[in-house]
C-alpha cells in the first residue's frame, strides 16, 4: 500500500505499520514490522481479550462483583467502575461516568488472576498470545500499559478480532458494542467527549471529534491508541484493520499525522476494491 509509506515522513525515530483484512490477508506493510515496540495502552485490548476468554471458560462472569463496591468485571472493561485514571481511588459511582482508568485494568488483571489461580501475564500468554502465535509479544507488568509487541504480532491479533477463533463471535461483537451509551468522559489526549463511547476493552469511534482515527472512518470503527505513539483500529465497514507502532511518545505530532494516514489507507482500500 502506497499510503503506508506516509510513516516515513513522521517525526519519529522508528515506525512500522500494516493493514490486514479479516481473512488474514496483509494488504500492505511498511517499516520494520518485526521490531518490538512498547504498546502503552494498546496493551488494553489484548488484556481485555484474555478477560473475555476467562469469561467464556467460566472462570469469571461479566456481571460478577469486581473492583469498587457496586462495580463488576463489565464495568472495569468499559471504564465505568468509577476508579480514577491512575489511582486505586473511587471518584464516581459505578456506571455513572466514563472514567478512563489504568487502575481499573490493573484491578481486572488481579481479579482474573485470583479466579484462575494463574498470574495474569501468564494467563494472557496461554489464552491469547500462544494460540495466535504472537511469540514476540510480552504482557508483563500492568495489563493497562506494559505490553511490548510487533506489527507482525498485532496483525495476528487484529485478524483474530475480525474473524474470531478463540472466542464466540457474539462475544467479540459485544466487545465492540457500546456499554452504557450516552456517558460523558475524557478521551486522553483529545479532551471531553459527549458521549465517550466504549465497548469491552475497545474504544468505539462513533462520532467523536477530535479523534485519532480519520474523518472517513466509519462510526463502527473500534480499537485503541497508546501514549507510546501506537495505535490499532478495526473498521468493520472497510473490512480491514490498521496497526501503526512508533517509538516516540504521543503528542501533537500524532494528532497531526495519524488521521491523514487513516484516511489515505481507507481511500486506497476503496480504490483496490473498485
């Protein structure tokens, strides 16, 4: 894909990107796709996928208590538990606000580790990384932000999410569907959004503005970006996913260059289909 060559002009030391369809066809790639990058919050969708495996295995229920009083596994996955951004401190009643929370994902990891009697990083490895052949990915440390991976491995993950084999497709559909619609909240790096829609571990684009995806991205687009300068989106309308990993922290540079790349990728996908 010619559009992916745009990453050569990004003000970053290293960047790699790829586009993959639901059938696993890599439409294009650019840069060192086997290079390991810190994922930051792109760790969360992988952790969430492992949590959904735990749910399907019967280790946890989505609506069982987890985290602050009145909170559940579902609340933790959808950033509605009421926990603060980076502190294990309750700042709202569960289900009333969309409070993006790293602490919530750490509580989720601890909850699943207790339920399965397996340390959460090891559970992720057994449940997601190993079955998908993501041999270059590690999930040690916080399930909110300490993942390290490659574009090649995230192509495997994005293929799985688009055409699930590890989970029932209905579970994955629920993960990309808004949980408690209409909740306001802050999208880190992009300010207040009303509504600030999320599924189970995945952010949902809907009609957010400003946003890190493109102006031509469908409202159904879902995924995540990370403060390490990384993103993964899946656009069901386009039938494809895009991964871009860099080694420069998120900032104004990313706000400027990410949406044009997404729009160029989507336009090229349309041209190739025509």
